[in-house]
C-alpha cells in the first residue's frame, strides 16, 4: 500500500500550491527531513508553486531515477479545510500543509479529515527530527550532521 502523504504549500495571502504526492517515505521522519533540506537550499519565501516544485525535486533526488514512480504532483485543493482536503487523505500519513514565513515554515497536519492539535504536531515533529531515518536522509542529500544536530 505504501507510506503515503500529500504535501501542500500555502502562504499568508491564501495562495495554495499543487499537492505533492509521496507514495513511499510519507512519514514525518522523511517529510520533515525533506523540508529541512528545502530550507537549507533556500526553498522558502518564494511563490508556493515554486516551493512545491523544489520540494518535489528534493524528493525525486532522494528516490533517484529508479523509483520516481513513487512521486507525483496533482492539482491542490481550492482551500485548506476538511472538505477540500478529503480527497488528499489516503489514510497513511495524511496531509502536511506547509506555511512559509520567510526563511522558516510551520506545518499543519491533517489526518482522517481532522487537523492535529498544535501540541501533538509539535511533538511529532520533534520525534521525527531525532529519528535515525531523518538524519540518514539529511546526510544523503548533503546536510551535514552539525547542521542537523
């Protein structure tokens, strides 16, 4: 079945990106690593469509040419609410709505048609960023251990 998730970028003006579909590596330990690398490469603070494209490029780089069937880009939702996000939730890891604020980002997590509480999402992110898989992805894509720690 996979370890599926959709990642959607949004900004303060209400703009919403296309949705990046990840079939494998959609768990928080992977998605937060990909987002960290996006930040390291200056991928935040630009148009949401560009953020989505750069994010998809990082995921494709990780998968390599042999496994890019595990990555897709589809039209994003019209708005960020439970009804619009329903078709993007395949159950596994749900939806990551990434909001850029200059060089940094926040993530709203949606699973099973509901938004995760902020404190639960923060705990999930902290656990993910200390996960060995997260560190392995960062190293593999060129983020040094000193930058990750």
